[in-house]
C-alpha cells in the first residue's frame, strides 16, 4: 500500500504540472502582446518626431533663403539698381526684381530660390535746424516658401 499511495501522489503531482503548462503559454503571449503595443506606440511617436523635424528644417531653409535674398540685394544694391531690366523705379513703384537678383547671383546660390521685390519711396526728413532734405527709401521684401523678410535702405546719393 505504501507504494500504491506513493504512486497516486506522484500521479497527482504530474496532473497539477500538466494543468499549469497552459499558464506559461498565456503568460508568454501577454508579455509578447505588451512588447508589440509598446513597439507600435514608439514607432508612431517616432514618425511624428520625424515630421516635426522635417517641418522645422523647411521653415529654417525658407527663412535663411529669404534672408539671404534680402542681404544679397543690400550688399549688391548699386550694381543691381543701375542695371534693372525694366528701367529705373519711379516714386511709389513696387517691382518684382527677382530676375535682376538672380542674374547678379552665382549659379546654384541659395539666393536664386528667393522672390525679391522692391518699393521706392521718397521721404522728407525734418532736420533739427535748417531746411529738410528728401531721402530715397527703398523697401525690400524677400520671400521663400512661407517666410518673408522685409528690410529698408535709405540713401541720398543714388
């Protein structure tokens, strides 16, 4: 009998072990599902960050292109204004001089991606003493993408 009880006990332990084998499979499946959910969330988050970085890159590229167009025109103001393709500017005229700026810039220059316009205004300056003088004021607007830079130049010798 002793052997019979022992055999029943061993048989009962094996049954318990066999009944728990499915629990390991369920536990592994739950861990795997959690890993998949975390991985999917991480990939979605990464895609959004890549889009944000791309938008920021485009914003900066457009800003620096527009700024470069304005700075190039300021640096080369007299030669460009002396050689305007559509003739000189009259007071109050606004003209797109993108072609003139592109012609004066180097091939492949970032300035060639900017759209540049100029407005000529004649301004009277009141002096602290004596008579006033008129100054030529040019408003330069340079655009690239969604960015726009506006600067001004005042001169009395051009």
